C-alpha cells in the first residue's frame, strides 16, 4: 500500500509533465490510426482510501471524456 501511495504522490508531483506526455502519446496514436483505447474502471476503488479513490475515479472519467472524439475503429 505504501508503494501505491508513493507512486501516486510521484505522479501528482509531476502531473503537468505527465499529462503533456500522455496527451502527445494519445495524439500520436490517433494520427497513426490506432484503435481507440478502452479505459477500464479501476477495480475495488471502494476499498481504497477516500482521497485515492476520488483521484483515480476522476482521472478515469477525464480520460474517457477526452477519448470521446476518437473515431470508431474500422471493423470492415
């Protein structure tokens, strides 16, 4: 559990840099015609401390919303 908290704190410490990196990666995938990523809900968030559950749930919702403009995969 301590390792998870440390990882979360490390991510939040450099959140702007990590967000820019993720945005560039998503733009590159989109430009290359990759299939839209599927963001699964984080399991067992009810067992997490409240603050961590709120942050992880919020990030999931934001990622799903950001990927709504991604064109559907061509399955033909």
